[in-house]
C-alpha cells in the first residue's frame, strides 16, 4: 500500500455511544463514497490498516460509521484522530465536467491573459461554492470555483485557467 494512492475522506472525531460506532467528520459532507461493504484504510501518521465498513448513517455534521472489529467504546476511542481513506481506484467515477478536490492541489493557476497567480494549496467547501486557496510567494488568493471565474481545468497540464472577477487578484 503506497500512501500517495490513498485519498482521505475525513477523520475520526471519536466514538459515538458505547458499541464501537465512530463519529467521522467528512471532508465532503455530500460524499456517498463510504458505504456498507466498502473497504477503508485508517491512516495515522506512517501507519495504516484496512477495515471493512459494516454500517454508515448521517448524524448532524458527522457520519456515524461502524467498522468490522470495532465493537466497543475503547476500540473506537483508540481510532480517534485517524484519517479515513480509500484507494484512489475505489473512488466513484465522476462526470467530464467534475473534478475531485485532491486533483486540484498543486495545480498552477493562470489567468486567461497568461499571468501566473500561484499554486492551489488547498480547497475549502463553503455553502455557496468551493474555493481554492492559491499561494504564491507571500500572497494568498481565494479563487471561487464557479463557471464565471474558472474557464478551464487542464488535468494533463496541471493548470487551472481563470478569468478573475474585478478586484479578485489585487496586485497581479
């Protein structure tokens, strides 16, 4: 198992009740990747272990997940802080106009006029739209992932081409 092929879906916040159920804070609350019968990889630092998901249900901002072999509060407490990951190959297929957040990380952001803005450092979800945090030297820009700004995502060239709204890139 090579760590770079693992995609983190969320992290374990702690146990829920006394029978080993886990409170998982998903990075994408709308994701349906975690399903009963699926296999996840629990990663903590340099260690990882595979487990089978036996049940999943939503509760407030969490997913309540039951894993094979985790049947007590103490077993669940021992997993607190672990990342819940899947192998990249196990992610659901997406449409031609969709992209996973992890794919954006490290892409170079360029305006339609050819000015380099920086590198996508992270992607944040907000209620209205997702936002790329783009860093360059000592500057940071928040680029909304909306059709009026993002003109092209060049996966092969690892570039995000944008037409910035007025004031979005002050000083670029």
